[in-house]
């Protein structure tokens, strides 16, 4: 999982692959991220190093099965992480106009 993400431009390391599964690093777009899967909960937090209270984004959901998140298979974990990152990227504003010009960050 980590090698595949690195090949796509992520800076990533794992703090744990089981109970809970945790990955952290930097997205290819430059933002920091923290991914965690524990029990049946899976979530992603993305942030910039900024004092601005709007400088973070997060999303989470529940998997079927009481402990399914704690023991994700690498391929499944990577697919979930990529799905959550896609959800984050879809919320980015058009960076070519407005106060977000040149920036890649979600609007409040």
C-alpha cells in the first residue's frame, strides 16, 4: 500500500497496519493527511500548516462488521484512502478565480 501511494506522489508512513490502521504524510497536492481505521470507523483528516481555523477538512464513515476497520487488507485500505482523498479533492474550489486563486483548499 505505502509503495503504491509513494509512486503516485504521496509522502507517507505507517504508524500501524493493524488495530488501528494508521497512515500519515503529505498528499500529492501538498496538504498533510492522517488516515485511521479502527473498529468499524474509517476516517481521513487533511490540513495545511496554517493558524486559519478553516485550514482543515475531515470525513469518516463506518464499515460493516464490528472490527473490520482494525484489520484492513492493504488493497482495501488503499482503496478507502483514495476514495476519501477523492472526496476531499472534489471539494476544492476552482483555483483560477476568486480569493482562492492559486490555492488548493476547500471553501468553508
